[in-house]
């Protein structure tokens, strides 16, 4: 499948193809939900999404994966080196770092605004020194670079049926909604890294602070005040999803199944957290595999329908059945995607 994607995207240089393969592996290994949704895009657009995700994952790993193994000075140096590679790659298309090489090629092909990458790197540097947020406004300023710009980077790849400026706020909101979902799911893990992304004023409104979260994490005991705060954060997150909804119809029809699938699966994480009693300080809530398969099947059906509508009548057989393209949507295809 990887070679078909690269061939369809017109990527011919061997080193560049390997760079895109590297990004795809990062996406498959770390972005399970995102990778599943990406499989629903037209094949020629998938490498670009892998490049965007691969770069974001690489930078995030510098901040997080080095974690307790490196002090902030070393992590800052790693980020600075990556930023230099990024600037050079965006300037001349060359880089020794595979994720940067693929990203630079994607940015050139889709004319992605370089400012989005600068804003993202600023947010990553912030993560080295900022460990909590006083209120939601402060968190939103951080998420502009860490999440909203990811949605904005994706827009040129997905394509729109409106002007891009109209769709942009909804794409940014979807990026923020996905990150808020991750913040809720990963409260315990982030706390272990010394970070609390839930706004302090929201926690305080329910009688919770960092020490109370730490107590619950360390002892495994529950506190109704914490549950109440987490429920409030879930409600806030669902509100951001509602802001993103109008943007789905603004995407090109062939891209909508991918983003709709990601929308449903990430929303499913919120459902799983609620169904698990908001026990995110003690375990990670996951969307059951069967539910993922159902959503994938729906996405595949929508892909087939979108391609059928887009295909000229001459390319269809009796009864409007496409002669080539998506093929049948069956259990094996669902399993491949899920």
C-alpha cells in the first residue's frame, strides 16, 4: 500500500520516498486513530498527511519521550536543532532529517503557510517550561500552536468546496477538539510528566488542585470532586466539537469520510472516558475495537459513495456501478483499515 500511495502522489526520488515511509511508520505506530482515518483519504493525499503527522510526532517526542531522561536544557537544544533543520528544509527542500524532508516537500506541494510550522514549534518550546494553565484562555493560546495550526496545515491537503478562509476556523476548532480529548484521556500520564493541561480555574471551581490530582494518581483512590471537574472538562470539549461541525461539509467530498471518521472516533474517546467513570487518573480509556470497526465500515461506505458520485458516467457500468476504484466494502477491507 505504501508504494501505491507514493506512486499516486508522484513521489519518485528514492530518498524522499523513504522519508515519507518513515513518517507513515510513525503515524501507524503512534497515531492509531489518526492513521485509521487517513486510510480513508484518496491514496495520493495520504503521504502528505503522514508527513504532517510525522513531523508533529517527532517534535512532541523530543518534549515528552526524552522526559525524565533529559533535562530541559538538552530538550531545548534538541528542539532548536530540529527548528534549524525545519527552516533549512522549508527554504531549500533539503534536510538530513527524514521527517523534515517529507514535511518540506508536502509544504511545497500544497503551499502550506510556513507560519503554521513556526507557531507549532513555539508551542513545543512552551511545553519545556510551562507546566499548567491558569484558565482556558491561557490554554487556548497554547493550543493555537499545538493543535489549531495542525487543522490549518491539513486544509490544503484535504481541499475545500468553499474558500479556505471560511473553512479555516472550523478546521482549527477540530484540531483543538482532538487535543482537548487527548488531554482528558491522558490526565494521569501528563501528571506523571509534571504537566496539568486542565485549567486551574476549572479545577478550583470543583475544589480540585494539582495536589488532589497527584493524591488520586498515587493512591488509586477516587474523589467525586475530581470526577465533577473531569465531567466539566468533557462538556467544554464537546462544545469545541460543535464549533468544528460546520467545517465537515466545507471539505471536498472525497476528504469528508476521513475527517468524519476521525471526528467520530475521537468523540468516541470522550464516550469511553464517561463510560469508564472518568477514571483517567488510573487507566487509559479506549474505544473498543468492535466500535472502531463499525466506524471504519461506515467510513469506507462513504468513501465508495463519494468516489461513485465523482466518477463520470462513462466510467460506470450497468446500474451505475463503478468499473474501477474503491471496490467492495466488506469485512476484510474493514479489518485492513481498523
